[in-house]
C-alpha cells in the first residue's frame, strides 16, 4: 500500500473508531461554524456593546475539495446601521508560526490578560479583564490564526507544510479575508490590516495580493514591530549575530542603541542633557551618511575617517572607543545588550531595551537571556 493510501486508511480507521467509542476524541471537524455571544466593554470612557464571534471557515479549491480550516475570533460593534462608516481591522501576529493571541489578548481586543504594571505575567491563575485600551470603539476586529497556528489546520488530505511558505501563506489568509468580507457584507467598509513582526511582512504581501487578485483595496496597514526587508536585521539563526558581509543592520540599529543608552543614562553629560528627539535626529543623519559610507569602504577607509567615526560612535552609543575599534565599528545587537551596562553588572533587553537583567557571569560577549521576555 502506498504511503498516501495508508495515511488515508489510518485516518478513516481513526474516525470510525471515534464514532464507535465515546471515550475516544472526536475526529477533526472541518465544517463552517460560528458561535456568537453579546458583551460590553468600556473604552475611552464610553460603553461599547459588541458581538463576539468565534468561528471556523473552511477553504476549498475551485472543484470543491477542502483545503484548510481557518479559526478566527471577530468583534463587531452592535447597533451600527451603515457598515460603510465602520472600519474593520484584520489582525495577526508573526513568527512565522504564531497564532493571533498576542495582539488579541495583549493589545487590541476587548479583553486582555491581566499583567503587572510593568508588563510581567502574574502568578496563576491567569485572568482576563476588560481592555480599556482596545480599539473596538473605532473599528471592528477580526483576529486570524494562519494555518497550523492556534486552531487553524490543513484538511487531513492536504499537507500542512504546503501552507508554510510565503506565497501560500498569503494566498490562504487572503482567501479567508475575501470570504469573510463577502459572507459578512463588509466589502464597502474601510479596511485595514494589522500585523506584528513577521505579520508586517504578511500584511504588506496581502495588500498587494488582495488588490491584484480580487480588487480588495485597503485603507491602511498597521505595522507593529515592522520588518519588511529581512536584510535590515540579517540574523544568522545559528549564532544570533548579523549575517557576515551584510553591513546594512549596523547603521539601522544605531538610533536604537542611542535611545537605549539615553534611557539608561549611559551617555556623556552633553548627550544626556539633549532632548531625545534632537539626539536621534543627529544619530540618524550620521548613520545614513558618514557611518554607512565608512562601513562600505571597509579596509580602504583612511585612519582619519575611521578615528572620526569611532569618536561619534562612542558619543552616540555609550560604548568605549577601544571596544568599538575592536569590533571594526560594527556592533551586534546581542553584544550591545551585554556591553552597555556591563560596569553595572546588568544587561538590557533585546525585545524591549528598557528592561535590565542579571546574567550568571559578568564576562562574556553576549547576554545569556533577554530580560524583556
């Protein structure tokens, strides 16, 4: 028996066994269904009455063959007579490989996970509380779990990995959005995409794909922790350093280094006394011109130009000149997180550099963990 035939036979046997034995879990359910409930939340001092819908939407090919089952949660404001005046936001996180739970229960939705005042999780049991910062007062929300995340799954006859590359991910999420707009009569609503991290890459791709394929025009994109060109980060996943030969991240990260040092009072007196926006304007201008040119010159840079750049980097980053020289004016993010507050026996966060932590050893080239996670 061929492997595909055997897999189908095994799946059929499991379904038949589950039907006969109530103690076995039920077979996967791949039909459209929705469950709706009514709620209210206070946002910006006003009460918003809304309908929460948890649903499953099945994608099919043109010949009717089922491909995948999308899970989503939608929040729509009650009492809206003309939806052409009511924006709708389709939201997802990144990864790739993440469900939409983070933006859903951590930022945009009408409920949020209760956290400490400085953003740390609390001891169990976890609690959901009304989210006074939700955007439901101004827009309806649809949180989408891409295939193989959350409760979204490929149909058993399909290979899940077929949905795991850039093009198929965009096509499948785009098909879901098109079907949702049609079934809920929202084609004439102002439409927005909200993506986080890799979700910003997905959002940018979706905007073009949906317009070119189906004529869906979006009114705007919300790009949260944006990355639209991976060369700007250029991480080597094995070493967690910038990729060799790629000098683009260094000038792009420099303003973040300066803002981090300013926040932790690690700059010189003059820079520390400078307004942050004014300081960043100076840093950005330097990064886009002199610094970038110096990196491009490589070993051809003159000693005078190199010395001048090192002086500026020391002034803007809070790092020592000798340290900067040792790394050829190129500072990796994890090295910066370790080095900035080394004299205080602290490291700073990569995800959020306002946070500080303590490594087991003061020595070392990079931080051992991210204190902002």
